[in-house]
C-alpha cells in the first residue's frame, strides 16, 4: 500500500484502528463433537479439525453467552452435532449477530436437513435459556455435503425479521442471510469517510450495495442514489432500509438488482461511483467499463489488498482516474488483513 501511495505522490496510508477485543458482533461457529460434549468454534488452519472456543476474547460477550447456551441446550436435548465423513448429525453451525441498540442476538441454527423438525427440540430449549438476550431465532437448512455454511432453506422461529443498526444517521436492516461487517465501530468511521468524500448534490451509483449501509446515509444529501445488489437477502434488507426513509429520500433512490454488470449501462448517468466488492474485486467487465467511461470520482472499498493493488494500478495506468486518497481500516484486528478505502478522481 505504501508503494502504491508513493507512486501517486501521496503519504503512506493512515491506518485507522479501534477496539481489539470484544469487537466482533458477528460470528459463525461450526458445531462438532458429541451430544454430551459439543464443540463450538472454528476450523484449524488448513483442516476441518475444530478449535473449540468457549470464551473467545475477540467476540462480543453476548456471542460467547449464546454459544454457552447452545452447548447447554445440545446436551439437554441430546441433539447430535454434525459429523462430516458420514454426513450425519442434526446441528452443523451456529450464526450469531449482536444488535448494538438492543444488545440482543439474532441466532441462526444451521441444520443438516431440509426441514426444521430435527432441531425443533433444541430451539425450544434454547429460547428460555437466552430469554432477554434473544433478538430472534432462526432455522437454516443445509443438507448438502458442502463447505458453504448457510443453506437455501430458511424459517423464522421467533422475533423480528432483521437486525437494525444505526449507521451514518440512518437505520440499516440486516436479515440473517445478508452480509454485514463485524467491527461496527470502524465500519461507522468508514461510512463517514465515504460520505465526506462524496459531498453534496452528487449523482451516486453504489455497486455491491448489500443492505445499503453506505448509500442510505447519502440519500439526504445527494441528487440521486442508485443501489446495485445481487443477493436476495441484501435486496430485502435494502428494501427495509428504504421503506424507513422519508418520502423525499425514497424518491431519490433507484434499485438496480443483479450482478454489477447489470448496472454498466447506468454508469454514464452518475458522477460518483462507490464499489465495495467481495474479495475477488471488481468484475472484469465492470473494470473495463470504468476504464472506458471513468466517473468524476470512484470510491473503492476492498477487503483484499492483493486484488485492490492490481486493479488500482490498472485503473490509473489505463484511464484518466488518479489515486487521490488512501486509507486502511483495521477491521480485522490481530490479523494481516485490512479494509482499504481509496478515492480516485479524474
């Protein structure tokens, strides 16, 4: 990153840090072991051997309390954890999302079946154990042999349909299948920085918008904001967020569903483009279109430094876009990963 900044005539990127313990508001934990001795944790690097983590210090304390309650409920109901080789067992994984305002947890029990029946006793036992700590309880079915954590089957057992987070002055809604950041303190600062770079009265196109944590705060100050997203859960959360905005802001919003390529024809209508792609970076077609038709400003958020460096150099070498500012957010403390935020302008 420092080399890229030097090439652009900038100082080395400033690293913005936050809490290093207790920050993780989202967790997905594999469930293995035996019904009388369940293990909840993550896989050891390069293996499918589970590392049991009953009191993880990077988790929000409520995540650890939920995991403890699930362990107890598994033992009380004799619910068999998943075993990969024979593809047997009822409970595969646990997802926990902590809502900051209420300090309650959205809990997803991921089962090894296409219907919730095998996990119904566990769910009934878990609900009173969590009591006021519970925001909502969900069943997810993932009956295939796969490394993908969440399956295609969903059922809401109790509670609201989405966690609500106040970001950039607006409410943003996250259904359980939608992507959300773990380190919310730093994610708030990242959104504030994007809003500052965008300014007022801009026509904004946000690609890979998810539930809208970046674009929704811009509606109050922009001429128009177009949201592009492909995932049904992200689009559902975005619809909830838009419905909560005043009518004048909703009138300035446009939703473009589908892959980022679906928004290519809209590029010319917007002077500011925001992109927050997955690890593989900008779609190849999108990258080429940004080179051929560069906006006045491009704001690029990336969780993969290698991909970002390659695409940033491609943009600056093959288009009029130039790197103007570069920041690094330590969204993944105690790892080598950072979230890069870059401003390019013609």
